[in-house]
C-alpha cells in the first residue's frame, strides 16, 4: 500500500492511494463502496467497474464479521481469499469490523476480551484471535483493528474504558498479525470527549500501522460539535498515512470530514437513499446552481435528491438527470423507475444504486477538484448555503 498527499488546503487534502497489486491509483478524498459479503447490495459485478471513469469504484469495504462461519475460514482460505471467492481480482478490499447497515456492537455486550457483533451465525463475542483468523482467511488489502465504539451520551468512565479496550485490541491484532501491522488501519474512538479522542489518536499514531480508521461518529454527536472532535483526531495523526472514517454519509457530513483531513468515507448513505426510492440530483457543476433538480419541494425532495416513489413522476419520461452518463440515465426514465418501485420490483433498487453511486463518486470528484484549485472552503460554503436556503424557503411546503 502506498499513499501520497498531493495538495493540502487548510486541513482538506487530496492524495493518491494505491493498494494491493492493482496498478490503478485511487484519488482521495474518495468513497468506499459498501458491500454485503463483498458485493454491493444491488449493483451487478459486471457494471461495478464502469460506475465511474476515474478508477474510484475499485475500492470496496467489507465487514469480516459477515463471513464468520459462513463459509468457513478454511474454505475461504483454500479458495484464495475474498478476491478469488468473489472473482473481483481487480478490486481492492478494506475490511472494517462493523456493519453500518444493520447494527453496531452493543456496549453491554462488550468486555475486555472482545466485542459482541451480529453475524450470519448469530450474535457472537469476537476476540482479537477470532478476528485475526477471519482476516487471515479473507486476505483483504487493508483491514481495521477491533474497536469498542460507544454513542455520544455514555459516561466519561465508559468512554475512557472504550479507548483503553480499543488500544489493547490494536496491540493484540498487531501481535497476532504475521505482517506486523503493515496492513492494519489502527482504530480510533473516543465518543464525544475531545480529550479521549486526542488520546486515542495519539496512541494509534505511536503504533506501526498502515493508516487509521476513525470510528464512533454518527452516533449522536451534533453537527456543531463534530468539527472539534474530528480535528482532535486528525491533528494528532501523521500526514503521510491515509485516514478512513465510518458514520459520515450525508453530503454535509462528508464535507466536514474532508475539511478535517479525512481521506476515505463509506457509502451507507447510498444504500439508505436507494432503499427509500430516492435518486441524487444535485448539480456536479457549481456554476449550474443545482439546476438538475427540475422538480423541488415535493414528497421528500430536498435540493439534493428526488423521491421517485412520488406520483408526480408516474408519466415523467426524462432520465433522472439530463446528460448523466450512468447506465440508468442512459437507458431508463423516471416513469419506469417509479413503476418498478410501485410494483416492488428489485430492478428499481438496482437502477437507483447504479445512479446514486455514480453520482456520489462525481460529488467526490468535485471535492477533489475544489481542493486542487484552493477553493474548497468556498465550495463547502456555497454547497451548504444553497441547501440551507432551499430548506428555509420550503419549510412550509
């Protein structure tokens, strides 16, 4: 794995990330495509690599706990790991020990030995040794150490113990790793405590790891307190290693993470949009002033997305976005997707996930270009003000 920062502007940064044997560089900040057992929830593998022409659809996030006992670690290892199992040799996999879609570890199911996770085999107490056996069989390109994530409202004592456990589990994972930590993203937690966030980041930075995974966000902290929590982490990490975060999915949240210097984000936001019947429509050219949203303020439309379940789209023969070059917009109409949603046909989710993924990858490309032009702060301000003014104007609709 190699990572190089190309440009840095007041915390926000762009870089080039190469992982595994793939010669294709991935530009950061970037989106990791969330998966269920290694494959996107609805996107067919043959369309996966054509989602975006900037190589950034080649990076997938898996939960190693999805593979706990089904199939067995020996079966996966004999096949050759997750790349061979799924037939996606050209993709890179990052293993994250959480399932952002279903649930997080329950604090009452966590002790000093391991964390409680929901797996295909039921709820299991996963210890570092158990976790390392799964990692060894899957052979992901990068993987995170176990983390004791807690919501923002826990006591200071519980928050402190979660950091202690996460540090101890990181040390256990490094000790059990034959590569000595060269593929580990050290987990960082700390809840809503700036001091614990800083301590967790400082301890992870002192270890021999490939990069860092920032957990515990999106668990109750407010938008206003999040920047200081993020900065407490990133200010204490070396600049030459990549930083990944889970729990920040909305465009506003992604912009907060980028402003703090985060490089990689998960895409669970796309899953929730797709399951709700929503399609992203905000403009990918700031000068267009979000002109793509031709119908606004109706049935959940909010200046960034439209609700294709709404009856207003029943006879709409236009694509989701004019001039969008994704497979969905090139071949299907809003009316067709509205019909598929109303008859509960899974093809609706397939088409929506393809469009939403393609569009959100384009959003990240916009962010990278703004940083390179030294215009990220104005881009963030313009995006947030446009969304805020729209919501205020339609508050009574």
